[in-house]
C-alpha cells in the first residue's frame, strides 16, 4: 500500500498560500501540518506524521522539496510551493 501511495506522490506539487510580507517572509511559518493539509486538499492524502521537514518549518515564499515517509522502507519527495496571499 505504501509503495502505491509513493507512486502517486512522486513528482507531485502542492501549493500553500500564506500571509507574507512584501519581501517574501511569512508572518507564520508553515510546518508539517500545513503541508499535509494542502496535500490532502489536492487529492493526495497525507498525515502530519508522514511529513519530514529536515530543515524545519517553511518561513519564506518559494519552492521547497519535502520528504514524505510512508513506511519504514518507503519514502518519496513532494514539491511544496509557498505563495503569498493576494
């Protein structure tokens, strides 16, 4: 099951929108829960505990690669795009 989910997630891109200052710094950092919720909303269900953010929470607008660990031996990478709210 985990390998099947990894296949669906591989190469996927998820977009988060957050309040940000004009220079691109987020007013509130985006952590594993935000990434999991955005992925689930995009039709790719994830749990917060499956999202691994080795460099910590996202604090700026931009594109990031996050690791998703679905099983002890199964992990993949998902692209997260953080955009400022209009």
